[in-house]
């Protein structure tokens, strides 16, 4: 059915501009051409338009922010879709086929102003399919050109674009051949302080809260701030999208930054492998923030900390609370009238049944753990164990071992062939042997008072941070039918030190008796 048949039909104007908006017919021109065509066709053009700016052609019509609302939720408010050109609404044969089926099912039609066809006719549908094939081929050429450009930039050690890592800034190289990353004068110091803060508190959630308390913007908001200052239209963050959203730091964001090899300047792919030069050395995309030795020291500390999971499914006592059968007590969230609970579910794969009667309200368990924990440890000072070494031999060994593991990961991911893997591992193993033969100056262990007691710490932190630290300390709680017992044996070394060095600390008689006869380590 032709869209020119009657003036009572309602037309929706569809506009799309790709990311950047360069070398494209502008929004105003598209509006004018569509409006003129609707007047000529004697079709009532709606006052509202489906306008998608900075939206890639790879998105299907139903997934686009504005057009998707009309196709999914406002289907009864229009009869005809008017576009300036076909590639403004679809750019793949599959999407065109789906759109034709959708139009036929819902009694809609599609008109392309520039190409002059109406999908309400059989000839129009034939022409549209031919044009869709050409548009899809053009899109693939554009993608391949973009990939080639990025690969060239990477090979030269240039920043190919995208979200700049936190604490860095993209700057043009002297000869004008692309960009590289350097430490940002404004946010770079915050990155360095983030690293120092983590080494101090050894807790991702605490660092995230510290950043939020100091109103430090995330990398995404920093990108929006820079885009707004640049006042450039050659960015997907122009206009309203350049406004910071005040997004909060999360423990997982801190974890991702501190474990990223971008801190030593390397390119890292999504699969964890590293972009390399022809000789196998890593391509550096930026000025390193840390030396390989300092980065490995940071990773060594991180490995002692339980990695943070998202808040969606994590139990507030995961890794801390266990049933009398030895299995963790399973956490179920609050749902309607059902309160959150901890319960034993056994283990189906091992044919272990759930323990009868082992189901408790979560609020009751959390309060009970607090009471038991503070009854034993309330007034004890928190001490951190620090190991210092007289030379860097151990750190160098750790760096080389990390490199060997990185090569293995890249081999498994198919990023290194067997020959290249063998060459790199042989060179690294040879260097490792030389370091191993270097005389070591030994190491020294000391306990440092943090200035906090366990009681003050408990009341000062939130539930995710509390769980993370309890796991790090090796504290375990067992809930049986007669109540909760607490295993804090992993903390004894620091506690004994505090008994010797701080005689004024009051311990319960039972706990002092338990510590008697165990000598502190040097």
C-alpha cells in the first residue's frame, strides 16, 4: 500500500547520526527533506520525531534509544516511517528483512526520501533489499578500515582512542602522528594516592569509599568533563552526554584499575593477552605509572585480598560463615514477605543433605557475629604484618614469574604460537636463573600498629568491607544449634605481639589462657 494514498495517515520522521557525526547529512537537512516529502505525499507528519544521535548503524532499529521506543511501545501512534536514506534506519540485510516482516505484521510501511522508493510496493521492497546489501558491505569496509587504523596505532605505541584509563590523559606526540597517554596533572596524583591507599588499608571497598568521600570523579565522568571543556562535536560525548553523572566508585572499579597492566603502560586485550612487537616485547601505549617491580609488589598484596564480587548475588558473610557440617551457610535475599536468611543446603553433587534446623534470619546471624567478635577482640589493637627485604631479588623473581604466567595465558588464548612461546619462556627462564643465583640479603618481619582497635573498626565500616577484611584475616564463624563459635586463630600472631608490646591491653581470661605457651615469631 502506497504512503501517498490518503492524507489521514500519520508519519513518523526517523533520523540517525553515527558517532562523531562527520561526513554525514546533518540532522536539520534530514528533517527538512523528510518534511518536504511528507507535504508532497499529503501525509500528516507527527510533531514528535525519532532522533538518535551518536548511534551506530550496527544497532538494530528496536535497540536504538529513541526509535526503539516507537517500535516497541508506541506502535499504534503512527502508520508510516519516513527516513532520509535507508541506511538511517537499517544497514544490514537481516535488519531490513526483520523490519519488512514487522511492517507487514503491523500494517506499517517505510518510505526512503533520497532513494525515492516506498516499501509499501513490491518494487520498493526489491530495491530496498539491493540497497541493504550494498549498505551492509559498506559497513564492513568501514569496520575493517577502523580496525586497520587501530592496529596501526597500536603497532606505533599510539593511543587508538576510547575511554582513557583513570589518572591518564591523551596528548599528541611531537611529530603529530597520533596520541599517547601520560599521567594526568589533575587526576594522576589521585591514581598514585589510590595505590598508596590500597597498600595501606588492603581493601577495595575502603578505597572506593575514600574516593567517593573526596568527590573524585570516575573515568567515565572525567571523559564527560573533558568533552564539555573541548566544546567539540567530534565526540560521542557532546551536548547533553558531556554532562557528568556523578557516578560513584565501586570496589570492583578500584580492583580493575589496580590489577590492570595498563599501570605499566602495556596494551591488554579483552582476553588478557598483551599486544606485542615483532620481537615479542610488549607494546607500550602510555608512560608507565609503575615500574614492573612496583607493579608486582602491588599484585602480591592484592593476591592476599579476597577479590570483590558484585553486590547482586554476594552473601554478606561469604567465606566467613559456615554450618556445623563444614559447608558454607547459603544466603537468600529478602523477597516479599520472606526475610533474608542463612541456611544449610548441603551439597547435591556430593549427595550431602541439608542439616535439619540450620536456617536462621540474616539479621539474627549478623547481630550474633558482631556480639561474638567484639566479645573476644573489642579492645585489641589491629596490627598489620609488613615484610621488608634488603634487596630486590625476590621482587625481580616475582616479576619474571608473572611474565611466564602471562606467556602461558597468551598461548592458551591463541595469541602466541608454540615457537614464539618457547622463545620467550626460554629467555625469561634464563634471566630468572641468573636472579635466583644472586645472593639474597634476607628479609625482616615487623608488626605495625594501625592505631585502631577491632571494636572501632567494626563500627566504622560497611558490610561489604567488613566481609572482605574478615576473609583476608582468615576469621571463620560456625553456627550450630547451640550458638555461634568463632575461629580467630589466624590472628594470633599479631595478637601475641600486641600482648608483649602493649601490656595495658585487656584480654578475656579465656583468651589469655588460650594464648599462653605460644611464642611470637620474629
